[in-house]
């Protein structure tokens, strides 16, 4: 799920950036530092949408670096158990398949793939129904439901299922290509 | 719209799901005495025999403490089985409800008007919500089945993997770390041997860290439960499918229900209802038909009211007869046109209806000038007149065939009469004259009021013809 939230961060800036463009430098560095990171608490930071305030800088002893407290708005993505996501399959193996929904990696184990889909090995491993009408392989798009998340301080990993109503392949790259 | 299949559904659902629900207060110690399991079923059953009911009355009927009942009802409200309505009301408001109840419960001693004399008390009412009950029960069954099946199918469970060499356990959340670049299997982080998926691993929160035996037992139990559910809830499911295509009984909100019920009561000539509203009884004729508890009975009572109102003027013969509404008689006429005997019988009823009606109408014109009533009476008189005219025509035709067989020209005239008489009174007089008056004129009334063709009541005749004229005037105007 996406959220638009306000976060705070202490930014350290090298003295060489002190000058007329100090604020721009600070924002640029903030984007570089924060966007794409993941925190267990807030999820993945997708994009910074604005800087609310930059506090007074504090010169650190010895180094000359200055610490600015920065308040910024950002869009974060945090997956939850029970959430339905659309994801792109990145890898298929005998144990199931991996998929990505933006920054989130999701693993769907083979017992959570419908029983009528069988694993086919080869240079393009896939799960296919007996009549061949539905196929899950690399780059397939699937709709899945998250049934578990592992949230570490800097990482979120999910496991999902496609064994429920209205879940499964939503497009077939082989068919459209 | 039959309530019975839905009531059966409610009763089955009550016994299936609410049989062992104990309704206990938060601070009440659980003793043998306070064990009131089964009360929910009793309350639901009682509700199937009622529509909207004041909760105090229900408590009295069930000999329950009103607090206890309210707790039960609140529970059912949360369960979406009933709708409740609360309102502040005076003794008068309570009376409206009592009248409504008297109208629908058909003599059940429910109304207790005397007791609500205090001003502005909040009263609660409740009523079964059949449409919602149907949905709720279906949804409940669906959830039950899904929960069991999901667990049986290992849905929503985290797959576990085990290392056959070192016995180390992993689960699907570790998958990212376990994939190897070489093949399509997961490998142990420690010894790099191939992991095997552990089968039949149920959801961790359900299982705790149970061993294989516990897992198998759990599985057996689930299967058993699913099977038992299918068997034990079969009557309920059958009832669900039975009511699937039936229209759901709908009582509407408390206000709407009361309005309807009292309208019906008014039409019934119910004295309690008449007290309530000074609205004219005449409007009762065109009033809303009661949408429940037997429409037919209400319709019959409607015309009964008319007779009662006017019985001082109506003759005894009409009163003793079972009077049917005008539109009904018309239908009967069409059906039995060929059968002379029945036509006669019905024409009797007809005169009973129309004679007092026209009389009544005149008096009302003179006295009240009540427009609406007059219109109603006109409609009735109109129907009656149409019927009589049809009968007259038939009688005439029959008569002529018997008596004036050789007078073909006269017969032709009579056959023409329907068209002529639609236009006005003049042509009617024409017919009378041609048919040599007296005998012919007597024929319809004689046929109406007695077995013989002799005229027995001049007054009736006069009224009948007068009625005819009025009707035609009205039609033209
Ligand atoms: Zn190992």
C-alpha cells in the first residue's frame, strides 16, 4: 500500500557545498540518500515530493561537517499481509516463482500455485495448466495475495499465493509478443 | 409474499447458530441459574410470529426481563438478523403502534394502551430483517466452508523447508537467501545440501510447534468437521435454496409499517383505528390494501364496511347477503353469463349493493358535500349500473325470445339498444316504450329482488332507475 508521509532526517553536508546553492545541494543529497531505501517501519521510500523545513545547521567538532535536520514529504510503499498486488515474475523454479512489485520481492511457493498448474523445466522454466491455456514464466504478470511478510530493519520480503479467486496470470507475454 | 418459508429459515438458523449462545451480562457471575442458553432461539421464534413489536411487549410476552431481552436483541442486531428502531413517544404515539398491532395480529392480546401514559418515553421496536437474514446466513455458511477448506488445502500457510542433512529448518520467507545460482532448488546455507519442502505444514499460529501426529490429527479433524457441517446444516442449506427465488417479506421501517397497518385497520372498520384518525371512512374504500396477512380478507371487509355504514337504509335482504365488491361482481358476471341461475343470484347481490348506495349518495350530497366521498360513491354506483344494465339487456333479450318471438322487428331494436343506451337516457326511454313498458320495466327489479317477476318494492325500482340516470349523467360530465 502507498502512503504519503512526512519524515525527518539529519543530513550531513560537507563544507565545500556551503554557498549560494546550499539548499539545493541539501535536497539533492537527500534524494540521493533516501529514495529507494527501505525501512522496516515505513516501507520503501519511492519518491520525495517536497521539503517542509530545513533547521539550523550544527557544525560538528573536528570534521567541519554541518548537520541539518530536514523534514520532508515522501511517498512510501509498504506491503501488508492480505494485500493484493500485481507483480512481474522474475524467476521460476521447481520450488515456486519469484516476482517483483516495484521494489518488493515476493516468493510464491509451488503449493500456493493452483494444483492444475505443473512445473515444466527447460531453458524457460514455467508453470502451465494441463491444457496449456495458462502459463507462468519469466516476465509474466500475475495478481497475487500476500500471505506473509518478513520485515527487517532495511528489508521487506513477502510470500504470496495465487491459489484463490481472481488471482493468477493477468497477461501472457508469449501470447502478446 | 409468503413469510412461512422465511420463518422456517430463521428457525433453522437459530437452532444451527444461536442454540448455545449464552446472553450474560459483563458483571454477572456464571451460575446455573443465569445460564440462559437457548433463549436466543426462543426470542427469534417469537419474532417470527410478529412483525414490528415493541420490545417491552415482547419481554412481557416471553416473561423475560426487559434488560435481558434487550441484550439479546442487541446481539441479534449486531448479527444483522433484526432491525431496531428507537423513538421518543407520548402515550398517543404508543397508541398508533397498538392500533397497528391490533390490525395485524388478528386478535392476539398485544396492545396495552393503558400502561403507556407517561409522556415521552423512549421505546424500542424490533423486527426481523428477512432479506438480510437470508444474506447473513448464506455468508456465514460460505465463510465456514471456506475457512475449513482453506486450511485443508494449506492455503495461506507458509511453506517450510528442511535440510535432510543437518536438519536445519527454513521457510518460504527465507527463499531469497536459499536460491542457488546453479539449479532450481533451494540449498542449505550451512551445508549447501538440497532442501526438501515439508508437506502438510499448517499455519503456524494454528499449530504451534506441533509434531507430525498433531498435524495429522488436526487434518482429520478438519475433514470431519467439514463433513459434519455438510450433513448437519443440510436442512438449512435446503431451506436457503427453497427461498432463493421467493420474494422476501418486507415490512419496511417502523413508521411506514405503522402507517400501512393503521390504514388497513381503518379500512377494516376497526374501532381503535377509527379513533385515531378523523380521516373519513369513505376514504377507506380506496385506501391502501394491506400488503400482508391476507389481502382477500381485507377486500371483503371493505365492502362490508359500506353495508354497515348504511344499514339503516339498506333493506334486510341486502345485509344478510354476502356482499362482494363491485369489481368482483363484474368479473363473476362475465364468467357466468351463460348460466341463468347464477346471473339471477348475482343480480340479487347487485341490487342489495346499488340500492342503498344511491340512497346513501343522495343523502351525502345533501348533507356533507364531501367531494371525495361522492366520487367514490359514484364509482361504485357506476359499476353497479353497468352490471345492472348488462343484466337488463340479457333479461330483455331472453324475455323477448320467449314472449315476442314473432315480433322480429322489436327484437332487433332491443339488440340495438346497447349502443343507443350508451349515449343517453333518451334512447333508454325509447326502449322502455317499445317494449310496452310496465312489464318490461319490472323485469330487472323483479328479477333482482325476488324469485317471481312481480314487483314487490316500488321504492327499490325507483332508486334503481334513478341510479341509472345518475350514472349516465356522471359519465357524460
Ligand atoms: Zn543443511
